[in-house]
């Protein structure tokens, strides 16, 4: 029984490893950078790869030896050839880095190549003076796990019951809202409430960045006053009523109606008497 459990656990582990996929980082193709800088960038990529536990990373030595052989030398620039070569060494995906320089920074262009050729590509300008590992990890995530290439937004509204919209989609309601898995880039944020002006902002989200937004809503003056009057639960005074409902307006309208009615009544008998004595002459 124990042996069967052990075998079952081993099969589960093997299945999990197979699902993760094997990835290798190919040697850096230098575009105007020295060999020492290329090796340095390759070490950055290897270090950042260790943070992506969902993949099994293979050592690049075997791939390097294959690419040095005459039969495989041209595969470096031919995706389909590289895909066949990966099958020979038991690797699912190869990350192919091309590196150039812009001032003190590096331009790193990555391609993910599989059995069918190029799967995806990503590029970034990496500044070696600040958070290199995070920058390179972001580039690898963008290439291999684009759904994880995201950040989050925390919205703190100063009004209870406010609705929060992101890129036109309603996501939550309340004073504090946490929006996870927001793709890296610029997004339209709107916080709305029926008694207040909308709060609208464009929010830039970076990789693994938590952006905090304080949404301060401004009340509608007229609507707020009316709601205050309704909440007071008392009769409205003459000044608080619209002009056409005030006492003087009602009196004027009433007087006008009485005068009009009296005039009509006075004119009706004369019209009837004239009609009674009227002689109709046949044509």
C-alpha cells in the first residue's frame, strides 16, 4: 500500500513538472556591447529566472555546445531550426536575448522560441543603476507569463457607496477598493456617486506596483440642498418654494382666472340676445 502511494505521488510530481515546461536562456547576441557586458546581462537573466518558479530552467551549456557545431551554427537566427534543436535536447522554450546599448542603459530584446518558431517577444530599456533584477524579471514575465505582467490599484473614496469603474467596467463599490491583476500601462479610473461630481483620473500602473489613489468627490450644490431640505422632515417655507408655488404667485394667478371668468359670463347674455333677433335672409 505504501509503495502504491509513493508511486502515485511520484506520478503527480512528474505530471506537475511536465505541466510547468522546461525553459532555457540562450547565449546573448551582442549588438554593440562587449563580451563582458553580454555575460553580465546573461547572469541578470539567469538570476531573474529563478524568481519564476512556474518554469523549470535548464542550464544553457548544452545548447551552447549544440550551437557551436557546424550543423547547428545557423540555428541562432532561424526560429524553426532552433525549435528542432530544442526538441533534440529536451527543452520546450528557448529565450533568445539580443542586447544593445543606449547611453548608460541596455536595450534588451527577447524572443521566446518553441517547436513552431517564435512564440512571443518583449523588449525593455534596462537601467543598470536601479533595481536591475526587478526590471529583468518584469521583462521575462512579460515574455513568458503575460497574465502576471500586472500591478494593482487601491482606491480610497471619501464618500460611502461610491462606485468604482476601471476602463469603463464597474469593478466595486465602497470607500476602499483593491483592484488586483491590473495590466501594466495607463488606465482610466472613474469614481461616481449620484450626489457628487465624478472623480476621473488616468492611472499609470507598473509591474508589481501598488498605486494608491485618494478619490475626493465634490457634491452637487443644488442637489445637496434639496436632499438636506427633504431630510429635515418639515414643511417648506415660502422662500424655499419655487416662485410659481409662492403665495403671491398663487394670488395673482387666482385673480387673473376670476377676472377672465367674470368677463366671459358678462358677455354671454348679449351674444344670446343678438342671436335670438337675428333675421336670416334666404339667398
